[in-house]
């Protein structure tokens, strides 16, 4: 199935319904599936899924979710898979061999991967700034009621970001696994 045949709107509608349920096990499994499949979303489909849905609509609730595992998986997803390129490479437009290959492949399909990554990166930074403003006491923002979760989420994200920076500096290809405090068995038996 080509990217043009994939009905991204229907897919997004399904993901949206799962997130609306606020069932943490469904959200964890959905985020894990999206994490594993993120490579397949390019161009318009990537912008619709990542920017329009995951950032514009669900970022605040997932980033500051009441469940620690949901937050942890979402933070990991944001850092390692929201962008095709490493953050440090995007800032300097200096791409490694793998990223350059992806850029060329997507360009053949009329997709400017760098531009999409920059739009997504800027949107993430905007949401992170809003969260910092909430933590600092701004009550005019729509999600200021999440202040309690925002405070711990920022600390957790900063820790995850430090690990990301270490991973990036080491120039490792293998993306680290999430370190959930629960096993799959724990998640299945918690009802």
C-alpha cells in the first residue's frame, strides 16, 4: 500500500478515539504502536499525525498525563521519533549518512523532510514553553489546571532530555528502550 492509498484521516480518527477514552493501557499500547510505525509516516500524513493530532491536540494531556508510564513513553516518543533527524543535526543542517539517505528518498516523493522536522520541532518547543509558563504560574493558558502534573512532567522530561543528549553525543544508532517501571505483565494485570 502506498502512502497515497493510506487513509490517514480514518487512522487519526481511530487514534483520537483511543486518546479520548483516557484508558492508560490503551494509550500506552497506541503510543508504542505509533513509536514503532513512526518511520512510515511522511509528508502530509506525518504533519497530520504528529503536528495536528499529537502536538496540537494531545500534547498537553499526554505530556502531563496522570499516569507516569504514559508520560514516560510519550516523552521518549517525542525525543526519539517525532523527528526523522537528530535534533543537533537539524539545528545545523548537518546530517549523517542515514539521514541524508532518508532526505533523498523522501525528496523523490516530493517531501522536504527537513522542513517537516523543523515545523514539528518548533511546535514541540512552543508546547514546552507553554508548560514552563504554567509551572511559573500563568493561569491564562487553557491547560493551567494541569499545573500539578506539569511540574513533575518537566522534571521527568529534563531527565529524558539529558539521556537523549548523551545518546546523541555518543552518536549511537540504536535508540534506547523506554525504562518503564512496569513490565507488560504488570500492565495486563492492573485493572
